[in-house]
């Protein structure tokens, strides 16, 4: 039966192909400047390293108004490799684009699926080998990228996604939302048949990467990292451009924390996830950041969200945050241990209390404050040393996990007491 998300024309193209060993999905939206090289490198990698595999490259496009789809089809890809471009249907976002790819991969009965960003300018043909080999040769179910990025690129990863993944689920996966992944056919099926696709959620948008990574971990798929060198793409200023992505990633992650509470509660230490391939430090492009803008947004947050902060944060954390908003910019700071406690406060509040959208919006100024502090902390260090600083941040999240467990237990007890009070009222009704 044809999935509703696929157009009749695209479905017929897939049925004509019949089967494939590997599908490479490239989601896009107005990426005409970069997608041609991405398609070319994918094609070269498949032809060079896996000439005996039946491969299909699928561009799942979100209605680009430039020449993205034309650039994809015009790329120099070996004729032995099939490629399709399709405007995906449904909620606009990366997750919807990948849902189309997963449906196609299931129809084609693939053994492996890759998803690769369309805005990456540093992609090489050997990335294909690096992502496929762990599945093809070593039976891994999920392959995450391990690459060097500018210290101000990937701030959501550095301050939230990596520390939380490590602390909660015990795996040190450096790029849980990196954008370039390998998935076994089994994992594709597991993701494709999740009930969440029946609803419009942040998984349809930028929440997709952390969703895939967390499910792969929590559902027991073998996970590894693979070295890809440097990630150079159309990076965004963390002080001005990352609001929607923050909301979608954190909304998804907080929901997953609640879903898998019986998993992470019993994880007491983390371990390094195997990194396949040789990692070496190379030059990366500078990402410019607006430090004063981030500090001002943090301070403005105290005026706009003071009420929410007082409800969500512990009394001590709230008091400390308000003191930080009063500091002059030249003396600005935002300690990591405070940040970890704040994130855990939000994780608990999101799962048990109030309006989710308002809650996440109130967290954004705090994120700007912590990101501004990281700019100061990493100012005099190289990318290599900054990566070690991020690892230290994640370690603090891990050491402070008992704080989360304590706050979570208190919230659960409040819920039990509420239920007891409501039970007689419900019986009378």
C-alpha cells in the first residue's frame, strides 16, 4: 500500500526501481549553492567504494524557490547510481523530509540508509565510506558523525544535546544532532513506524536528529561514531539565528526524557562510544558571534520571563540568575553548574507542569546567557582545547544528575498527592 506521505509519481518511480541496498537521503530547502557538490561527493563515494551495491540518492525538498532541485539533478553523479528529487508532503521541516526518505527506503527494502546535510561544503567522497563501513562491515545499527567544528558552531549541541545525551543515557556521542548519519535497515523500520508521525510535532522539524539518536540509544541499537574531519557548512550566529531550532530540539528532547524515564534513571556513569577512522585536527572556518546581543537578550529575558523563571527554577537558582542579570557586561558570567541545574529544572517542569510553549520560550534567554559565557570561557583557546572545555561541561551535567533525579522524584510525589486529592472528588461526581 502506498504511504500517504508519498506522491503517486514518486511512489511509481520507487516501484520501477524495485529494490536497493542503500538509500542516501539529502533533505533541502534553498540549497542551490551547495547541494550539487553534496550530490557529486555522495555519487563518487558510492561508485568508488561500493560499486556492487544498488544505490539511490534521494533529494527530499521542502519547496525551494531557488534552483536546488535542478542543481541536484545536474550534479556529476555516475550513471550507475540512480537519483530522484521529490518535493515532500506534510509539515514543512527536516523531519518531514526524512520521513519521505525513510518511506522510500522501506519500499526499496534497503540494508542501509544515509542522511546527509545539503549545506555542507566540506563533504568528501570518503564520508560515504566512513558512514557505511560501520554498518556494512561491523553490524552497527546507527552511525553518528564525529568531526571538528568551530568552537562557536553547534552551540545547542555543545551546551545541551551532548551533555544531556551523555548524562542521561550514558553514551558519549559528541554530535548527537550532527546532521550526517548512517542507519541500518532495521532502525529505519523502527523509526518509520513510530506513532509520533501521526501527529504534527517538532520531530517533523529540527527535532528529528535528537529523536533519531535518542531512540537508537534507548531501543538498544548498536551505536558508534565515525570520523569525518571538519564540518564546514552554512553556520548561523548563535546570538541571532537559532531560536526556532532551539525550541524544536529541546521540545523533542524533553519529551524523550519523559518517555524514557525508566531508562535514564538507572544510568549512573557514561562511557566513550567507539570512534572509527582516524581523527585529526584541521583548520575550520570562523563563526562570528554577537556577544553583546546575547547578553542583552539574557538581561531582557528577566523582564519578559521573570514569572516563568520563578515557577520553574529552584529558589536558589532563580535568585542566582536574577543576580547575574544585574551584572555589567564586562563582568558577565554564567557558571556551568548553575546552567546544568537550570536545564534539569526545565526538564522536570516541562514533564509535569504548565504550558510547554511558554516554558521553552522562557528558556531561550537563559540559553543565550550561557552561550555568551562560553564565548568568554573559550576566547583564548583553540578549537581543540574548546572541544575539551565542552567535554568538561558534559562531565558537570553527568556529575549533577542526582539533582535531576531528586527534582524528578519530588515532582512525581506531587503528582501522587494531587491524584489522591482528586480521587474523592471524581467519585462524588
